[in-house]
């Protein structure tokens, strides 16, 4: 075994770790009126970490550490860049929100950047131990951030539900991982793959191997809020501060998908007949339950919570298609999931940034309160159309290409399982359009309430977050080749 450390390859993580400590140091040293410097340090550290990732991309040599349990390659660098982009937007959304009340700023940014650091660790994890550490580093700070509005009972309830179910999911995942280790004697995914293939082939160990695989998938199912592990999402999304909700809906979900991609394709790649049906069912039920429940929601945050459940189902379609094709389209499936995640990142963050800006006019989370927003803030209402129609998959906005690659992999399976899932996805895409269009209808066609604020100031950082997401949604929609490049780069995971 070799446990050599390449500090240059670890530069993004090291920079973020220093940023975490820097944020705390600044918070201790500066007076309250200068607490905004915590945000400045956090944003600066994110940019420096992104610069380090760019240098590693240009270098192209990669690195393998801790006996192959921690790898820096194109797959990990792609996701690290996406996580930093999402984290940067969430930080921009947070600045005005945290300063608007007597929230603890230093601790907030400390926890948020710590969670982002965990997502970077997960991107490079190629063993169960490192994966579990990274996953808990992503999740643990969010237990506290979900309840950051300490005076709000809904926020307290959100944090408690998320904590209890989060601990339960960690126990399920840890139990599954320990069972895999007991069967294979390995924690590195490449070595686990050989051991699991043997365990499934042996009639004596096959039942235990099946249980282990299903428990691991169930653990990740909570992280991606897939049905039936989604019950925490609506209440937690509604009760948490809006920037935290945006982070939960995008980065936390993406971290879960990173783990699922690596574990399924690298550790369990040879036993697709076990996890394939499970993920097929999870995809179909998540799409259907998420969309049908979103139809009845009156609160826009709860609607997006169930939308997030449904979107997770769409992202699971390529997994099921890859299993249905006996792995023949696995690289295309990985690419499709990554493309969908990258596009979802910007359009969903944009939707939450829009909600945060619109709340200054509506003073409510009810969809009805958005009535007549186009007459009060026409520019903001236009952005709402952009983000919600992108989530619905309307060209030329980026969401259309996310749907396109998802349907392509379902059709590419070339069998009844793939085609059936494609039909289910198509029906659900139509259902999703209806509730996204409800918000657009309220903004542009419903009469404005007399209680709606006509004058409201949107902070500069929030405007920048909206601008970045808008540009990304248009660029990735008009130039889908850029999104394909992201997906194809990440698909190199299966090449080594």
C-alpha cells in the first residue's frame, strides 16, 4: 500500500480548508459592523479554489492517493468545478439575506464552506471510507444551517426532521458499506467490484450481497431525496433559510448523485441486474409522485421541493437505462446524468434566487402572492419565466437539452425497460410543465393584489447571482455542446 500525498493535486481542498479557518478568524477579530468580511473571505477562497482546479485541468496529469481511495481526475475536477460554481452562487444569495437580520454571519459561512469542502472530497472519493467522510462533511453542517432562523418554529422543525432522517440514512448507508466490506474485505471501489461479482455469483453469499447493495442505494436515496426517501424535503425546504434551501436542492443533491454514480458504476458495475431494477423503480416513482404532489402545492418553496424530487427521478433514468442495456451505454448514461446535473444546478439556483428577490415584493411564499408581479417588477418577472420554463424543458433554455440527453439514454437502451421508462418520463414532463406554468400565469396574467410591494431593493450580490444563472441557462441552451463536453469529460470515470 502507498499513502503518498500530492499536495498540488489537493490544492482546491487545502485552499477551502484554509478559507474555513479564515472565516472563523475574521469573525472573531472584527466588530459586528464589519462582519461582512466573513463573506468576502469565503467568496475569495472559493475563487482561489476554482483557480486551482483550472490549473489542474490544464496540467492534466491527475493523481492517486491513499492507496487509490482518493483520485484527482477529469471526473472529480468536473464536479469540483460545478460544486464551487453552485457554492459561489449560494454565497452571493446569502450575503443580503444574512445581513437583513441578526443572524450569526461568521458561523453561517463557516458551515456553508465546510459543506462545500465535503462535496469536493466526495468528488475524488474512490473508496467507501473517504466517501462516507465526505458525505457526512456535506450533510452535518446543513443540520445546523436548516435551523438558522432560530426564532421560527418551522425552521426548528425543518432542522429536527432533517437531522433525524439524516442520521437514520447515515446509519443505513454505513450498515450497507460495512456489509460490503464483510463480503469483499475491501473498501476501494475497484477492488470491491471484483469481490461483489464473486459474492453475487456464489449462492451462499448472494442474498447478503443483494441486501448490502440495496442498503447502500437506500442511503444515497435519502441524499438525493428520491421516493420513498423524500419525506424530509418539503418541510426542510420550507423551513430553512432560502439560500440554504437552494443549496440543499442543488449542491447537496448533486453530492448524493456523485456518490451514487461512482459507487454504482465503479463498485457495483458488474452487478447491474441487482441495482438496475431498484433504480428503475426509484426513477419512475420519484418522477410520478414528485410531479403529482407538486400540482397541489400552494407554497412555491414546497412546489419546488416536490419538483426537486421529480427532477431527481429524471436524473435516475440514465442509471436504469444503463442497467437495462447490460452496461452497453454506461458512458453515455454517466454523461447524461452529469449534463442534467450541470444544467439543473443553474436553472434551479436561478429559480431560488428569483424567489428570494421576488419575496421583497410579495412578502409571502404563496403562489397567489406572485399575481401581477409583471406590473410591479417586469424585469424580475421575465427572469421568473426564464428559470421556470427552463425547468420545464422549453427551448432555447438549457432545460431542453437536459431532457433531451435523458430521453436519448432511455431510448438508447433499445429494450422495453428503457422505452417504458422513457414514456413515463415524457408523461411526467408534461405534468411538470403545468405547475411551472402556474407561476408564470400568476405573474403575468393574474390581477395584482393591493398588498404587493411596488418598491423593493434587490441587493447587488443577489443581482449578480441572478445574472450568472441567467447567462448560464441561455448559453447552455443555445450552445448545448458545452454541456456535452462537461458530460463527456466526467464520463471518463469509466475509463480508469
